């Protein structure tokens, strides 16, 4: 099993935050600053948002980006505000005038990198008013990821070495890193292009520029899933091109 040092380091940092009681009123209700991905788990719609979370005393702020539904562009900045008391309560102010509230968020099973609570979405915009349960996951993709391009039987494999960076002024996270591919792809090695890479958890994009041979690109779109801190995964699609060579398909990483 590959040990993800970046994820373990992040986990230990969050655990230390909880133990020392810094950044909030009571260890069980702290939230670590960084990249968080929120996804609704019940109710009539699927709503998702990811981005930067900052903590100062009992106050929470940040900039998020809607990853689902697509009637709100993920390019739009969404203001995050909230308070930490006996639980964590957060509010998102969408650019279409709607408000999304995450209430009574707590760490399930004491898991510091996970949150579970309730959500409600106000009426008056493109997203139907609804309520239900929501969970959140701290995201750090700094790790060695490996998996298949297309079906496992294709014999085409990829390994990504990622180092998460950010956030920038708009709450986006990115990554640096390298990639190696085997099994007859258009190119066999590449470098992550940070300017065209966006890490949000769900709705992420990683762009590679080929280095062996040069002149090619690979764009990976999909979801980094962190429901289990030690066993994250990625699923999505890719497109690759170099000269007259082009290919596309599914990609799965762990």
C-alpha cells in the first residue's frame, strides 16, 4: 500500500489542532483551514462546493466554488462565512442571490478531516430550494497516485506525483508535479501545468504538458474523493494529444 505522506501530514496537523483547542471554542467543533469539499447526501438535488476555508478565533471565512449543479459557474467566487460554537455553522452567498446554509456540522466519529450536518438552500434562483444532509471532506492531493487509463485490460497506466498548492486570491487550489505513462500512450512523461490545474475535490482539473517527447498535452477532469482519509480515490476522464496522436477515455486513480 502506498503511504500518502502529504495526506498523513495533513491529518496529523488537523488532529493536533483538535487536541490543542486552537481556532475555535472547544476541540470537537474546530475546523482546520485549507481546502474543503462539501457535497449534499440527501434531498431532491445534488449540490456541491469546494474551496478555501479560513479560521480566525470562532469566525470562519473563505471563498468557495459551486461544482454542482452547473447553473452556477464554478468560475464564480462564492463568499463563505460562519461561526464555531458547539457545532460549526456555515453560509454560502451564491452570485444568483440564493443562500446555502450548512448547520450543526460536527466531526463524525471524531474524524477531524470530515464533517457531517444539515443543509438548506433558499428559494429564488436556478437551484431548487431544498434541505437534507451534507458532508464535508478536507482535501490534500499531495501524494503519489497511480491507476488505469481506460479499462484495466487496456494495459495503459499512469502515475502522478502531485504537490498541492494554494489557495490563490480567488480560493482556488492547484498543484505542481510530474506524470509517467506506460502502455502505448501518446507520450510517456509530463509535467503538471499549475496555471491550468484546479483542485477542488469534486470538479477538479489537472493539465499535463508532455516532456518525453515534448509538444503534447493531457487534460484530466474528475473528482478527487476523500470520504476515507487514508484511502482517497479519483475518477474521471482524460484527453491526450501529441501531433497526429490523440486518445481519450476514463481514468481511475488511487
